[in-house]
């Protein structure tokens, strides 16, 4: 008999990214301790945990923005933590980041912000002069269309609503043509309905494009509705790693009551 397919219905194969025993301390206090989990193509993994559990520190380690004291992050089996030069840049290009505060340039249009997603793919001088090719412009417009904001392409980013700004940030991530999207509390600044819409969008991208998405969240209900898997961090350790459908009140109690 065939093995059952994972929660997202896709054949998972080799993981895109693997956290292998990540540890990181600040002033002698462990923010992360022996964190291990995997992310596969096409799945949305929600990282939940109480305040101070280490979600942002983990996100920074996965994104290559911080170097863990112990363990490593592997992308396609290669150790990103110790990669240098062109190799590191190539790995970083495959990882797009989405932040709670959107990180758009307010005075630039939505389209120009999305084009920033192409910066890792074009020669530096083109980026400085904002000389993007026709193909890059078409791709950026296509990405805006996918997030439902083609009509806002020429509008300044700071004139858009919070939900629209986060959609532009997701379009920018898409324009990078990433294999992984790491989103640190992407819906923390949004109202519940807008938040659910943004998570639906990320889940659709995971499914349609086969991108792995990791998303830290504070709301259990949103995580259960949008994610394929939930990884629970408490006091820097993974205390839960379950298909979202199996994340019940007992799992939530285990996660949020860990001393
Ligand atoms: N730059 C830093 N210097 C010192 N301590 C830090 C630093 N960054 C994080 N920490 C500590 O590491 C621990 C984990 O913090 P982190 O921000 O990763 O948690 P979090 O789960 O993202 O929290 P929240 O949900 O409140 O954003 C906390 O005890 C925090 O005080």
C-alpha cells in the first residue's frame, strides 16, 4: 500500500530547508536550544509560541540574518550557515522575506517596490539606476496582479492600506522567484479578516508555485486554518511539530503552558 500523503497532499521528497540543532544565546541566556524541523516544497508551516519563545531569532537564523552559535540551516542539503561569497548570495536569492511592518519604500510606487524583488537577479548598476528590463517589469506587474493589486501599480506605497501594503510586500517576494518565503508575523498589524486574506494568499502561493512558506504567528485559529503544519516553540525549544489538523487544545495547552 502507498504511504499516506502529507497534510498538503504533495509528495514531499527531500526537504527544501532543514534546521539542524540550532542554538543561539544572548548574554548567556539561550534564545534557541537544539531547534530541529524541516520545510518542504509546497507547504506552509506556521511557527507559534508565546512572546519571547524565540520565533524572531529563529526566523533570523533561517533567513541568514543571524548566525546560530550551534547547529546549522541547510538549504537543499547545503549548509547556509557557513556558506560564503557567491555561494551564500545564490542561496539567499532563493529565500524571500516578508516582515510585520511590510518594509516598503513609502515614496515609491507599488510597482517600484515589487521591482526591488529583482535586485538580486540584475547587475548592481541596473538596480542603482532602476533600469529594469521589460521582462522584469512584466514579471513585477504579473506579481501585482496575482496579489490583486494591478490597478494600484502606479500608486505610492504609503497611500495604500496595511493589508494592501502587505500584499505588495508579498508581490515583491514573488518577483524574487524564491523557493522559500519566510514571513515573520506578517499579519500582526492587520485586522482579522485582512489577516486571513493575506494567509490565504501565502497558502495559495505555496500550493501553486511549490514554494515552502514559514510564517510566525500569534493566533492559533489563523494558524490552524492556513497552515499545513504547526511548529510550536516554547522557551527556545520545539515542543510541538504536528499537522495543523492535529493541533488540538491539548497541543495548544502544551505549547502555551510550558514553563
Ligand atoms: N538582540 C538581542 N539581544 C539580547 N536578547 C535578545 C536579542 N534578541 C532576542 N533576545 C532574547 O531572546 C529571546 C527570544 O526573543 P525573540 O524575539 O526571538 O522571541 P519571539 O518569540 O519572537 O517574541 P515575540 O513573540 O514577543 O516577538 C527573548 O528572551 C529575547 O529577550
